[in-house]
C-alpha cells in the first residue's frame, strides 16, 4: 500500500512538472512519539528536480505541488519540499 501511494505521488509530479527526478523519503517512523501522530498519515520529504518549478518563486511552486497532490494530501500529515 505504502509503495503504491508513493509511486502515485512520484508519477503525478513527474507528469505535471516534467521533473527529471523525484525522490520521496518517508519520515513517518521518526514522528511516532508526537502528540498528533496518526499511523495512517505520512510525513514525507520530497525532492523534485524540475526546471519549471525552479523558475517559480517558492510559495507558487509549493502551491502548484499541493494542487497536484490534493487527493493525496488527505493522507499526508507533513510535507517537506525541496526543489532543485
């Protein structure tokens, strides 16, 4: 289940932003002790290489990623985004 979810995110980002590389790191296990930790929600770090996203300012780039992953955000608690 987990891998399918991450692969879906990866594919969506590559398709939407012509990303040459998308790396997804699942940090969920690091947050187990946190007050609002939910087993079914993910803590992800995503590194995207995309000329298009890089050309936008940071806030617009983050907004675009959030729009593309709108459905997936129901299962994401925290997202750290790095755009190269």
